[in-house]
C-alpha cells in the first residue's frame, strides 16, 4: 500500500529525521543540540527500490521516534540516505562518502550481500558500525572458513542462508517434492542460497535433477528453461531476486514447465507477483522471521509506519531495518552520554551495539560473537489469488 505525503507530515519527517538539516538544532529548552547521523545505504532507485525505500523509511521512523522521546539528551539524530543502486561499485563509493562524514555514527545496510562485500572494509577502516537488515550471505560474518569473523564492525538483524536454505529444503520435502532443478544469478546471495538449499535438500533425501545459472541482466530465460525442462523437476529453486525471478516464473509456465518456482527472501515482494503474472499462483518463497503482523510489536510498527504516511511500504525488511536503527540508537545512548563528538566515540558505539538486548519488532534483538542475530526464525509463503499467503514459520536456532 502506498501513501501520499502531505506537506505537514513531510515537514515533520524532515525536521525529525534531518536528511538535509543543519549540523545543530535548537532543543526543547532552547539550547543547541549536537548532531549524530545514522546512514542508510540501500537501492533507493532501480529494480530493487521497492525494498530499499522500505529500509530507508523504517530507519527514518525509528529516528523520528527517538528524537521525539529525546532518547539521547543533548543530541539530535539525523538520517543520511545513500543510494547504492544494488551495485557493488556504487555501494563502495556510497560507503566512502558516509565514512568521510565525522558525524556518522552507524549505518543501516546494505540490501545485497554482494554490495556489502565491498562496503564492509570501508566502514571497518573508519570504525563505523554497520548493521544489515537483509544480508543473508553467511561469509559476511563467518568468513570463507565459516568460523572467522572478518569485520567486527558488521552485524545483522536477519538470519543467514544456512538457515533459510535448510528451511526451504524441508518445506519442499514435506510437500512430497523430491526432485528439484536449481537456477541462480551468479551473485553472492543467489549462489549461496542455492548452495545451502542443495546441501540440505540432498541430505533430506531429495535429488537435484539440473543445476543452471543465468546472468543478472538477462530477460529471455527460454534457453535455461529448455535446459531444465527435460529433467522434469517437480519444482524449480531460484537463487536471486524478484526482477529476474518474476519473468523466469512466467516464462517457465508459458513454455509448459508448470511447476512451482521457489525462492528466498529476495523474491518475497508483491513485485514478484506483478512480474510473474497470473501463473505465479502456487509459487513459493521463504523469508527471514515471522510475518510482521503476527506479533503485537509488529502490528504497532506497521501502524506507526502507516501513520507517518511514507510514500512507499515497509516491504520485506522494514521491521529488520527499524530494529537495526534501534540497535544503533541503543548504542548511542551509552557511547554519547558524556561525549562531545561522534568520531572519537565510534569504537565505544561498536562495543555498545555488540551488547544490546531488547525486545524488537523481529523478536529479541541481540547479537552473537559473529555479529549474527540470535533469532533464527524462517517463514514460508505461497502465492494464492495473486497475493503472498503465509504458510508456516519455524525456529531453527
């Protein structure tokens, strides 16, 4: 659902979030407040902007509420959004811009794991805490060996593809689907998701009858469909995002491969259904956490989000972005209590964020020794009557 932004509300949002405000602002008692910024780095334009805008606005909501509550006495929090376009090189440049701003205390983002691979070292070099609401690639926190944390500045509020792949495999096996063809887009997220799905699916007794790839910039999927169709899979598991998954689903069905397409959180958006069309009924997806509207905290978040009248919906990662921003704010409460500037407190902010524990929209927000969330809930969804319908959730902790 989209909402128009009345001038009065827009003015309030700009005043509270300060995306383009001055460096200081008069407080309620007339004294000047110091400025601390939370960056947002996500695709704010292009094919994935439906998800990126939800990330941005959810952070803006958390900041607006914190400022209204005077969460950090003597300080005003402002949001600094940067568009990474879902591209690694653009993301690196955006991270460099944020890192050069001495008032930036933390960053929420990125959406894409492949982009975070480029932004992580930039933020780490500047000692800026980074919390992703959407990166599910395990190596971002556990390294290539699966047991070494590459950057102590990086955290995430969502669980990883190890958990998501295992849930997806069980989800299909429980429905009696024992043969699957896999396709991925060669990017970090899609490749990793297919890897962990494949391992769990085989371990559960399933068979991968075909394994193919596409290029992210392709639009004609006839060749890959013609490769997997002769294997007669009972489903196709896709590792990637909805701009490619939607047309792939549509073209599969049009070519006579009338089996469900299943993907991860990267396809769990209404835009997938719009792109896939009427034949998407029966397609499947997994996403991190429980549906936002299943908990009291989630319902309150959605109500507050709607009341703020943002132009775009919170989308799949709204609750995770809100919790990421809240985690940074909780860290700021500790680190900026008696501070005169932001830059010299960055290590204290990182340390404080690593110790947070609070009831959030997505569950208890706390991080393990790798910076991963301790909440490992995954949900399954099915397209019914042109909408994503919740099927079940499972805690794989």
